[in-house]
């Protein structure tokens, strides 16, 4: 096949002149005439191997044949002149290319098209029928029941004839020229309606999402759809490859794809009709079509990111652009995408305005994924709201006049500008309590919704005495831990709310997406009024509990699960019918074609799983079903085959283990025993931490994780040699507690994945992150792998059950510039003051306080990270940073780290064995404060220490000469072995004086309260400690 000629883009004049393209039918005609064989769309079918690729010339033919059928079948009369009056036709169809064909066909013959969401309730549809008075409704087998129910709800006072229900033909009916239809064989295409003006609001009728009540009809002109075709910042097209679209075409965000295909030749892929996209199906579509773009909604993104082994994140990284619209994306997911290298583009639009932000390449200078860069070609006006002097940024509302409207439309979103715009909240969601106090719930909902296990939040309290929330959790698995963690988020929100708006713990209702999810609009936002009705009983019960604090749990009925194929088919058929009310004609009938929706699919999956777990099948192992089980096996026959295969596999695994000798049962463990993950166990402090933990009777296991060592040296050998070299001792009995030693090439490596392969990691209760390179020449960017390492440990903690503690060994260097004195930076050698000029409190510090080199700055970054962990996940992960002063060798053996000696000496030395005991006290302390300081509380006069070292370092009877500090610095600067441009010189010149000789001291009240070993610390003989350390340095060859 010869290559296609270059795509010729249409000229879209947004002044809506009659001299240029002014409607969707004209745009289709242009594409068919100038780009006939370029691809418009790829429609997938229920069979994996079946798909339909449509060109622009095929699209025009389908639209013409569909318009002929609409007239000849009596669905509508059509019109030719502007003064003719014709009733609208409603489209109530599942989303596939046929919906777009019917929409285009109606506009082509001048008939207003009412585009109804297939997800609307009968009540909402009846309300819109009353508002718009359609003459006909195009339906399918999937929507016929809800349409008939809607008609039955029309009041007797309805003044128009009820609309006629017309079963629409499949799009394939109109694909071939002259395709006969039962009621209209080879009907000629009626002429196109061209007598419209940009001011005529009788082309397209959309509806609001119904977030705060019943949906409202929104009338638009032909010109309105051109706003979708021009919603981009590309000169011609985005590039080769498909865009995968998960939003339905009856939603504004879904309409964006076909209009962009017509204007910039970006062909799009649609899922099969009636199939609701999932994370797995979306990734499969991307892979099978080699797509380069994804247009999707936050709930799909969240599920993709929750897939194991980061397969979803890796797949999205390969895409040119991931466009997320329809609803806000949570910070935790958006941040993970941006951090992981995904080109995520935040999209914003409304049914009244069309697309507000354009589709564009995510450039390196893109401000932030959370912010919006509005279009500049539509005349948007951003009107400042009243300015609060306590706020750093002003709030704005967006004002726009859509084509043909006589008045401006004010969007019900408040925006921040800095300098781009960020949606803050809406203005139409106020809750008025019984005392007259008003409360906008979206701020609290957003804060609580940041919990990773929360799928949706709905605040309630209209006319009541207090505010409560309905919280939808992702899964019932681990629900206890999730609910416990959620209250931390609620407490955090309450700190930021007015007293009347604070959420009571008795008014928290938890539900699960698998059994009773929150109802959502097409845009994915929570439908307030519908959910208030759905959860009326739970909400009322919450207020009753607030008074009585009593509740009764219902019984759980178990069912025996059939094991034969025929009986299993019968059982599954019955489950589907009981839950959905759908009687499948055959066991091979597609459940979704018969009308099954995603909520019902989740309930069917849950019912099957519950019955499996209460049957003989559970004796073969713990049954597991994927969340998208019904989507993967959409008929009773397919579900039966999948379940029989699952049970057979469980039997085989159980049988394989039965023949082998059963392992002895594990010894009983104390319910309070701890499993500690320790990093950096081969370093000086790490060795003593390992020895101290191994002999602790309250610790059942110590798991060591270190950077990889040289080939040929086993992990056990490396650890034992380090222990011996440092003078730490682990007895033979205590070695039994030391689990499999692990290693990673770099702490950049996401070793959280090891949790899948190690039962030990699943039982971790405490983490000590002690691994850290001591190199003052490195810049902050060089420490990224080590900051990442802490992130991976936090993720591991979040995956485990219970509350996990993380201790991070920080440094007093993060406070080097705390309340920087204005006088000299180094005391005179005669100074004998033991009182520091400044006392650093045990609190988080800001970015101006660390010493200005990478080591200290990276430690500070980790402290900030842990502070955020405490705020966000305080009930699941408790974190503490211990700012360590100079750790020396042991009191008796002097094994002071040979890489940390003279440059880090201070007037407050702490032996490493004592430091390890204090750290373990703090790790298991009941209070476990976020910040501790640890250095020797007994400070010695600096002159005494310098004289002692001068004698020891000389190696002879004659002490080394003592020099003033500035003279000594000059000698260092002149040395050929020191690069004067390295950060170590800056540290010595600017920071060492404050930390090294005591200008900056550290409050240790918390350490004293929480550590008995610290309270027993009475200093020591510094001269003996220094003598032992110098002897150790000579022994290991770093000093002669």
C-alpha cells in the first residue's frame, strides 16, 4: 500500500464565520474530501482479534447513511430551513463509534441531539425528558430497561407525547455502501442542513453531571463542538500512534478524542461497546495497538498505579502524553507519576464551556502537574475574588460566554493563581447545619481523600447538628488498618477546620468499592444528592450512634460451592441473576451485552469469592480472584472454566506439598516480639546496633540490608569480619536471630519488591535506616539514591500490617547554622567555656539551618520526608530522626571509624557502644518522638582535648605543636593532598568552629526522658578513649 499523502488540517475560525467550517458535519466533509484514507478511529470488539479501523471517508459515508435511516425510519423528520421547528432526538447508547455517528447524523439533518449518559438513573433521564421534550430516544439492548423505567416516571401532567423508543442499529450496519436495513433499504441521504447561525442554541444538548442534584440541560450551537477540535497547541498533529480513550463519548472529555482526530489526525481507540475500561484492559489496549497517548480519568490512573511491580507506571512512562481529566487527580498519585517520569497533563473542561485547557506536549518547563494552563483563544476571563490578606495567593473564578449564549457563564470552581491556575474548590456545595453555620466540604474531603486506601469521600450534615463523612475504601482486605489510618487524616483535617465543621469520629461511615461504592457522575466526581439517598440508612445510623454509641452487626451466611462443571454453571447463573436481576438466555451470553454494569460486576466477583472462601475449595488454600474477574471472563461459561482451573491448581499445589515431610511448627513467639530491619549493619554504629538488637529478648529477628560488597565475599563473612573489626560481639545463640542478610547495589533500587519474596520482610515491625555515606565532598544531587532508599523503606512500611516505626540516623550538621551568631566563628584557644552559645530544640528545622554541603543537606531532606510521613500516615508509620553528634570508638577498644576521625572531632564525644544502647532505648520507647538529639551531655574544655591529642598523635615523647585554628586552616589549604575547591574546605572554614567546639549545643530533654542508658551516661575518660582510638587507627593502617 503506497504511503498516505500528508494530512491537510482544516481551518477552524473561532469567530464562527460562515465562510469557514462552522459545524461538525462540515468538519467531517472536509476530512473526507482532503484526507480520505487517513485513520479516524479504531473500534475494538469483544473478541481480542476483532477490530474495525475507520477512515474519514468511511466516517462520512456512515453519517450519511445513518441520517437517511433516521428520517426514513420515522425517528425524526429532519429540517432544511432555519425557520422550521423540529423536536430533539435523545441518544441513550453505550459508548462506541456508533454513538458519534448518530450524533453527527442528527446534526447533519438539523435535528437537536440530546446526548444522555448511559449511566444516568431513570429519575434523572425522566427529569431531562421533561426539560427538553424529545420526540424519540435512540436506545440499545443495554439501555432499554432504564429508558422504559424513565418513561414510566413521567408525570401525568407531562404536556407532550411521550418520546418514541427506537432501537438503534449497530454502527456496522452503516459501514458498507447500500447496506440494507430492515426498515430502510438503500435510502437516499437527505441534504445537509446549512441554514444555521452561531447564535442558534438548537444543535447539541448536553447535561450537567448532577453532582449536587438532578442534571440540568445545557443548550449549545453548532459552533460549540469546534471548541473541542481546536483544543490543542500543535501546528498540525501530535505525532504517529493512537490515543487510547477510556472516557465514554457521551461525556465532554470523551468527545475531545474524535474532534481532535478530525482536526489534527490523532486517531483514537475505543473499547468495545458496553465494556467498562479497567486498569488491565487499558494497559492491554495500549500494548496491542502501540498507542502513544492516553486520555483517561483519575480512577483508572489510580488502579493502574496500584498494579504490582510498577507495571502500570512503567507502561505510562513510555507514552508521549497521559491526559487526565474529568475529576481531580489525588496528589499522591499525580506526584508518583511525575516523579516516575510520566508525561502527565492535567486537563480541565466543563459541559458549559468545552475544553478549558488545551492538549499539548508536556515540556520541561511545565510548572506542575497540579496546575492548569488555560487556552488563550477563547476569551476566558479570570475574575479575582475578595482577597484575604492572610492568603499568599488570590482566588479567581472563570467567566466565559459560550457561542450563542446571551449571558456570561461563571464556572463554579475557585482557582488559585501562582502563576498558572489550580482548582481549589467549588462554590455550590455548601452544607448548612441546623444551627445555621455553613461549611464547604470539599477541602476536608480532599484532605481525607489523600489517604492511599481511600477511593472517595462524601461529607454530610445538611440540617444536622454536626458534620460526618462517608468514606469509600478500595478493598475490604486490610480494612481494619485502613480505617485506623484514616482517623489520622481526619484529625489532620480537623486542625484546619472551623470548630463547627470538624468531623466527629462517631460520624464516619466506611464503605467498600467492592460491595457498595459511592455513586459517581460521568466525570468521576461524587454525586452528592444520589449518595445522600443511597447512604441514608448508614448516615441516619451514624447520628443515632453519636447519641447511643450502639450498633449491631448482621450475620454472615456461608454457602457450599459446587465442584462439578454443570453445578458450578448453575450456581454462577443464579448468582448473576440474584445480584443483577438479569436472566442470561445462555451460559455463553456476554453479561455486559445483557446490561451488567461495573458495580454489579464487583458485587458478582465479591459474591463468588465469599462463597469460595466458605467452601471445600478453601481447604486447598486461600482463594483469590482478580478485581476485574467478571471483565476478564464475561460469561457464565468463561467464569466456570476459570474457577475450575483455579480450584484444580489449588488442589495440585496442596497435593504437591502433602507428600513431603511436614516442616516442624515454628516455635511460639511472644506477641510483643519485634522484627527489626537494619540498614548499614557493617559500619561502626551498625555493628553495635546489630549486636545490641540480637541480644535483646524483646527482638525475635534482625534483618540486615546493606550495599553490595565485592564478589567472592559472602554476606555472612562480610558481617562477621565487620563485627570483629569493630569490637562488637554476637554470640552463637544470638546469631540465630539474624535473618537472611540482603544486599542491594544501590539504595536507589526499589528493594520494597523484596517483600514478595521474603516472609521476614512482611513481619517487620521496626526499621533503622543507618546506611549513609560520609563524604563531605559530595553535592546534594549525589545523595539522591540514598534519599530514594528512605522512600523505599517508607513504602515497605506502608505495605506491612500494624504500626511500623522508622528510625533514621541524622546528623547535628543539619543544625550547623541554627541562630547563626554574628560574632567570630571560632573561639580562642584559651576559651574554657562549656556552655554553648545556642541551644537547638528537638524540633524540625528549616532549609537555612543545615551546613552548606551535600551530606548535611541530604540529611535535612530526609528529616522533612519523615515529618511528612508522620503527618500523612501517623497511625500506620511513626518516624523519628535522631541527630547524632560525633560517635567515637568504644571505651575499651577504640574502634573509631577510620574515615571519620580528625575532620569530625568535637568537644563532645560519645562512644559507639553507648550510642547504640541509647538508640535502641529510643526505638522502643513508648513516646518515640519525631526528633531526638544524641551527643555526650558532658562537655570538656577544648584546650584539655587538644593537648591530649597533641601528645598521642606525635608518637614520641614530644607533643605536636599547637597552632591557632586559622593558621592550621592555612596549612591545610596549602597542602597538595587537599583540593581547596572541595566542600570539605568550606566546612572547615565556616562550620567546624560552631559544631566542633561548642558554639551550637543541642537540647536533649526528650532523649533523657526516653532512654535509661542516656540517663546513666556520666561521660568517661576522654584521654583513655582518645588513646584507644589513635591506637586503632595505627592498627588498621591509616596512621603511622
